[in-house]
C-alpha cells in the first residue's frame, strides 16, 4: 500500500493515477474526503499537522509520498511506527539554490527530516510547475494575460513528470537515499506559455508584461508576503543552476520530459 499525501493536488492526483496504473494499492490522504474521487484508490482523511490523526491512513502502508508541511519529523515518526519503509519527498531546487529563502529553508528542513527518519528516502527537487499558470485562467478567458518578466525563460516541468519519477522511486529499487533535480525539456518564457495556451484552446491571446510591483500586489492578496517575494525572486532572477536543464525524468522513467506545450494541450479545458 502506498499513501499519497496532497492527493488532490496537481502532482498528487497524477501520482495516484501513475500508481494505480502500475497495479499498486493506493490510498489518497485529504483533510476532507467529501466529494473527493480518486479512481482506483482509497480516500482517507487525515491532517499532516496532527500526526496523531494519521493512524487509519498509515495502516498497512509501505511507502509514502510526502509534501512539505512543517511537521515532517512527527509524521515520519508515526510512519515508521506504523511500518512504513520508504518515503519520497516533494522538495524544491531552492533547497540548494536559495536555502536562505522561506521556500528553500522550509523544504531543506523537510529534507533533513527524511534523512534522519530511519526510512529509505528519495527527495525530488523540481523548479517551477507548468500548472502554476492555471492562475492565469480568468485572464485567459478574458483574452489578455498580464504577467511579469517577459524575457525570463525557465525549464518549467509538467507535474505528471514529477509524479512519474515519484512512482518509480516508490515502486522500484535503486532510488534509495537519492536527490533528484527535475526540470522540463526546454526554457519557456511567459509569452511562449501564453501562446501555447492560446494554441491549445484555439484562441488568439494577448500577453502584456507587468512590473514586479504590480505582480506582487496581485499575488499578495492570496499568498503570504514572504512566499510572494521568494516566488518573484525565483521566476524573475533565476540562478544559473535554476536555468540548467537536466535529463533526470528520462533517466528515471525511460520517457522524455514533456513540454509546456504538451501540458497546455492536456489541460486546455481548465482554461476555457
């Protein structure tokens, strides 16, 4: 049995499908199971912030996919006591490139927790997700997308590729105590992303660059200020390593990483 935390998220839901398709028994964790449908998987309630709530979720589990929650040490103690043997953590490249940032620091603490857990572990370090652009959906419907950093191209990764690597790390041998940096296959600018979305939905869209300050003002209504600032630093001033494309997805899964354009085609209905 594999437990997937964050099972209703972009990576978690894709991972549930990957595991089910591979023939694994899968259990998806959510805080509220009402209305949650994960085909082929059990759905259980639990809160990573309260490790004592995870008894039912952890029963019979051998592997766990964990996202950063701030309570990793307690969760992993409960997991080990329940007989879990392997954990795969969804981390971030910022643990290496920006360990002083809020995002980098918090995920680095999670990496320390899995390394100290006594379980076999694998840490996945992607950069930006293609699915982050789902936040543009209301603007796409209006025909004009406003976003900063027109000339900054990043190796955005398809969440399904993160899930595919996680599936391999959970079900196959040879991935224990490994750190995998993950990227997409190419550098993509915001304008190229908007064009790909337009192509996918069959509409011509306009991209308008806005300032960092304007982007911050829009984002801060939905996110803590420190996360907004760290995110804008990451997408606006990437380091050399954050721009480096790596072949990890293909090496681990045997399939090449999917492009942003392919992600947009697969998710076109979410923008309509």
